[in-house]
C-alpha cells in the first residue's frame, strides 16, 4: 500500500512547520526523512498517522484521501512508533503490546487465541518476551522502545511510520530493528538522525530543511558532501561502504562548516 | 525507483544477530498482577458480599447499637412486608428511615466517586486528578447552593438540586479545561494547578452565596457543601444518584480499552484508531453528570476519587476494564466505613465525611507526588 503526501503544508500559530511537501512512498519501499532539528520531519510524519491534519494538501493512502477515512480504518493500515509515548499507569508489557489490536477489536472484546499468539510472536521478534509480565514503568528507554515496536507489529499494518526508532537503542538493537523494517516488506516512512543508518536501510531519502523538501532520491543521489554542508552545516566525506557499497559519511570533530567557509 | 547499488544492498543490516538474551519464561520472578477475567469476577463477587455485610453492620451501629442479626431481621421485615411488634417501632424507624438510606447513599457515592476518579485519571493522563482536585466538585457545590439559596431551576421540581449541581460541574469542567489548554494541548501539571485554583475560587463563590442566604445556618451549609455528609439522606434522595452511578459505571466500563489507550496520550490513541479528543469530551459530560448527581445529595467529598483508583490498581494492575469492575465495590465499602466513623467518632455530633477522607487522602496525595519515577507534568 503506497503513501503519497501531496502538497501538504502545516501551519501552527502563524508559523509554517511544513511547506508544500510532496513525497511518495511506494508499496514496500523504505523511505527515510532526514534533516536538522526542527526541519519538519516529525510534523510530516504526524500527518501520516493522523495526529495532525495538514492545513493544505492531502495525504493519500493507497489511493484514498486519508482525511476521509474513519480513524479505526486507517489505524488498521498505518501503525506508528512515536517519540512521545508513555503513561504513568503501570501496565504490563504484555498489556501494552496487546493494545496494538485496538483498531481490530470492538470495545472490550477479548483477544482471540491467534491474536495472543501474534502478540507473543511480536514480543519474541523484538526480544522482549522475557519482559512480558513486567511493568512498563520499570523498563529502560531502549526496552520500552522495543515494546512499542512490538505493539506496532501486532497492529498488522501495511504502512509503518517511525519517528527516530533507533533512539535509546544500543547498536545491536538499532540494526535489529532496521533489519526488521527491511524484511517486513511493508511500506515504511522513517525519520533517522544517523545518516549512515539511513543510507543503509532506505531505498530513498527525502531531505527536509526549514519545512521544505530540498532533495529526494536514492541515498547515493542525496548524500553528497555539498548537500550535507548546505543542509546540516557540516563538512563530511562520503565513501562507499566496503561491503555493501552504500554511501557512508565520515566526519571529523572540527567539521562544522561555518568555521571553514569557504569550502572547496 | 531502482537503486544503483549492487544487490543485496542491505547486507550490513542482515548479519545474523548475536546470541539472543537468555529466554526466560514470561514474567519469571515478576509479580503477576494481571488477573484473569474469571478471577476478576470472583473477586468482585467476594467484594459485593463484603459490601452487603458492611452495610448491614453499619446500619446496626450507632447511638442505639443493634446486633447484625437483629438488623437483618428488621431489614427483612421492611423488604418483605413482615410484621414487628409495637415496641419495636422506634428501632425499626431508626433502621429503616434513618440509617438504611444513609448507609446505602454512602455506598452508592463511594462507588461513584471511585469510578469517576478512575476515568478522569485516564482521560487527563494524570495520577493526581479527580473531580475534587479539578474543581468539578466545587462547581457542582456552587450549582447546588445556588439552587437552594436563590431557588432557581424550580421547573425541575425535586430534581432542581441535581440539575443545578450538574450544570455547575459541567461549567467548572469547561472552565478548567479552557484555562489549562495551551498551544500544545493539555499538560498534566497545568491542568492540576488550574483545577486547584478554580476549586478555591468556586469555594469562595459558594461561601459568599451562603453568607448572603437569609437563614442563619451558614456554617453548617458551608461545611456540608465543602466537606460532604450523608446526614441528609432519605429514601427519596437515592433513585437519581443510584441510577446515575449505575449508568455511569456501565458506560465507563464499556470504554475500558479506550481508556487504556487514552492513558497513553492522544498521539498514540490516534495511531491506534481511538479519537481521544472526542471520547474525552463525551466522557467529561458523563463524569460531570455523575459528579453533579453525587454532590447534590452528599456535598463535595474529596480524595476518594483520588485514592481508590490507586488502591485498586495496586492489586489488579492498570487495565481499566478490570479496575472499573473492582473499584465500585471497594469504594462503596470504604465509604460505608468512613461514614460510620464520621457519625460515631465524636457522637452525638458528626464529623464531615471529607475530614476523614482527607486524613486518608492527603498522605496518599503526597506519596504520589514524591513517588520515584512519577513525572509530575514531565510531559
């Protein structure tokens, strides 16, 4: 199922957080949004999982205008892993994961045997099955993140929207989660701060700067020293990964571009 | 778009993962607080029996002490139209006309306050919220006092007080929410602070209205409306509040999973297909209605709605369907005994119910604020 943002703008109290953004995520593609802090990545994602309604423009979900779909229906197709996700209540890990079935269930309807198995499978896949009976309040940031990723899988969506999914995760779990995105075969829209991971996992990248899409294409097309300097204000060397050939960025500590202007 | 890199392009992310963490059976070494539905029903049934025993015991206790068996006999006679002897009439009157409605009202209001507390805490994502803290109870008091002093809403007859209290509760909810609404939505901290402030303001308004009242009962009235009492209970005052609490409990319990999801925040609710904002509006009208119905017959009783939810969650976990099954009988039992204390501790005088609930509730409130890991308005 493909997702298409069609000329969306988001204004909040007079400021345009996203301006005229058009981006397509083809069915089964992994598309990454990159850009500096405050460039509108999260805002763009929020329009896709409907926490926000674009002021102008349309988000299309498999040919249907997202705004016309009932929330329950779009939640069966689109699952999100957001930055802000937590509660003061001490739900168990198992309970939190089971809430992923909400859009598929009526009211307080109990989970079927298949659905309980689905939950166990998702917890096992994310390596949190041993935490099933634990209170979510006692988890570390990384564990919590993986629990929420399990909840997202349990939703059985066709589209995944992830806002900085690798936050709080150690290296191994970062790679695990991103491999899972690739192997899932689902349509994935993800924001990543780590450009090297973005390059490795994404089919295409969109680069946002001050709310506008300034570049899009394959990682090789997008991740050039020039763009990194223009958008992030950082001087970087781009080298192919010795095993995969994916473009990888190398920085040195004093690589802030401002001090070194003009750059060759 | 076709990638220009040799395939498979993502080798780097497909290396076999290092040995997985040792697989332990689910929840090993962890207290399993999740009750099965059957266990929850069994516990609820046990609690209902405990409630019945408490009610009969509480009806028997007072300035005239009547043994439980005796009490049960009188109640049975009253319910089945049995006969009693002439010299038993006084005792019968005390039991049936004075104490029975009072104890039942305490049970109903205890159940209702607990249920409302559970729902409100989930809806506003704040462990410190309840109608009393948020000023909703004070709003209801102002409404009820306005009715009793100025005689408005007379068109509603005997329900005028309830209608006034409901209107006041709803108005206070809207006021608190409008004032706490920021550019980025509601923050838990701002909501509680606004609620406490509005609650003080409304109590002041209520005091002024009462002092403007012609009769000289001002002190008693202020105490009644700010601290609560079941002293005014009659059989006639029960049906409205009983119906409201029953209906409210059923409806809120049906929203069990929705409340679970809403407790995770609006962002998450939306992504799980639950329209948090819409349900919150709907449930706020419902909880205001419930609060109004309760305040109209018992005044504003604090801290029950705050403490009972936490107590119940400690035992059954956070799932709202379970909590809303167990909380009503627990709250009812608690309130029956609180009312008993209020009328026996300094007999023949009575302590306001709110004095005793505050003695229990304030320490809990402080513990909650100090609790490690509780992010007071941290989001």
